């Protein structure tokens, strides 16, 4: 008997492992998102792709498109007016195929588009997050999940604030970067889908939902999702808040009026050495912030640097995201110039008279990437005691051109709105420790 018990005891670990594997397989089978209702908020390029791509793969896509320009009609009404009978045409440029698809519901009323959706995607700029959340949260099913793409700019703080105001608790997730490279050719009629990122990073709130949500989002979007322990790696991802602001400083900077621009500069293709220097300066400071955050709030960031860290250096990040579309990645300049998906992209410039161009400080590269992007990193740095002289120099230049005062006396000025900083939310370092307490603490 003892021998029999001893043999059985030896098999317990294997039995338990087999049980876990079978359970995981069963969960995946029974939580498939195939054929489910997905809501998409907004009417921009990414929303067009999601309507076409998800619709052609069997999802029911509800489109919530409330934006109405002054004196115009809502995006929802534009869709209803322009949508062909055969559906919107989606050109898979690199695959050489075409699909036609129509939304299941199109509405400017969240009460019509949001209920019944398992996942609600927000492929919108950061400044639109709060308003859309206020619209949709009252109409979300209790088991729904809201996914922001991209979620840089502290989406988790905004979502947490809105949930408290509305007395609801809906799961949220954030993705970075935006997975699509696309361009709408004819509104609600035809869109070019040029590329899908190899992989993206994701965080959830609460953090414990990451495995289930990431698995289902992988199925919906058709890509690989890297799991993050919290939203901090997304906030510190060296994407637009670093990429755009560093390039702008090198391209223009304080002495831009001394130069003559007779055309629009190609933002990535024409990256010069000065821009490359600024990009790496900001990236190096961003790495210092990430390391300080992990030290102060253990487990909130995880691995840093290398080729697969949760917060990588900008070159490795671009290689990780774009894969074979980049042929050289020794420097950020190399990545920008050889990235097929960046080819031909213009700059935030405007033609003020025939053949005379200058920076457009009202463009989203300035109006979004500074207050909602780089300032978030800078605000975290201040709480963590990290000196960022290069970020400060870039911000001081941009705010002088934009008529803003994000930094005053070397400190974040939370009175200058809008801005996405812990100071603007009234957060202390202890508040952030509590906020990210679901990550393992030291």
C-alpha cells in the first residue's frame, strides 16, 4: 500500500499540470470572441479599418460616431449617407485583397451603439478619451471591457476618474502603439489598410484581468499582445510623446525663424542628425524615469531596456513593433528613414503664402503630444525625483510657441489646462503606489 501511495504521490504534479493545461484550453475555447458584437468609437482612419477588417471576419461592429464639426453633420450621419450598398471597401494593400463590410449599427447615440458589446474600442487621440468615456460608460454591460488605442497619456487615470464620477466599475485596457497603418480615401466608402503592427503592449485595470483580456484582444485584432503589469509601461512607451517631440525639436527648435522652408518636410524620411540627437536625449531620460518608477513602485514597470523590456530604448522598441518593415535600426534616424510604414509621412507645417512654409503649432503633434504625452513623462519624473534637463528644454521651447505655461520655475504647473500629469490629477507618489497596488510591491 505504501508503495502504491508513493507512486501515486509522484504523479500528483503531472496530474495537476495536465489539469491546468486542459482548463486553459477549455477557457480559450469557451471564451472565443468569434461572432460577438464589438463597438468602435469614432469615425477616423482606425475606425474605418476596424469596421472593414472585423466585419469581414464575422464580428458585428457597432459604430459610435458622435463627433460633429461646427456647422456640419455628425460622423454617424456621414456614414449613413456615404456608405455604399455593398459596404465600405477595405483595400488590404500588402496582401493584394479587397473586402466589403458594413457596420451592424451606426449612431451618434451611445445608447444605441454600446449595449451588448463585449469589447468597446476607442481608437481616438488622448484629448477625446474623457468625453467619450462619459458618453459610453453609462451604457456598457457590466462585463464589458473598454480598450483605448493608443493608451498613452495615462488613460487609466482618466478612466478611473470617470468611473468614480459615474458610480460604475467597468474593466478597461490600454494598447500601445496603435496597431494600424491606414488611410481613409473616401469617407465611409474606401480605406487603404497598409499594415498591422507585429505586436503591441497591453495593460488592464484591474491588472489581474490582463491574461484573459489580452488573449481575446489578440483574437479580435489578429496580432500578438505583450502583457504589462500596469499602465506605467504604456505611459512610458517611447512612441509619439518621445518620437514626435524629439523630431520637432530637431526639425524646428528655437531658431526655426532663421530658416526658410519652401515645402513641407517629410517627417521621418528626412530625419537629420540634430533630430536624432534630440530623440536619443529624450529616450535616455525616459529610461531613467522608468527605472525610478520600478524602484519606487516595485513590479509596476517590470523589465527595462534590452530587446524585450517593458520599456525599451527607442531603437529596440521600433524594431519590436515594426519588425521587417525596418531595414536598419542602429539609431533612431536609421529606424525612421528605413521604415516602410513611415515612408512619405508629412510634417506639422502650413503654407502661409505661395512657396513659404512654417511650423503649424495648432497641429496635433504639438497640441496633443506635448500636454497629453511628454508632460505625462515629465510629471512622473518630478514625483520620482528624476532630473530631465532635455525634456525641460523641449517643453519650454514648445510652450513658448503655443502660448502655454506647462512648466514654471522648473516645476509642473497643474493650472495650465489641459495636461495629463499626476500633478493635474492631484496625485502624490504615495497615491500612485496605492493606485498600482495590484502590481507586486517591494
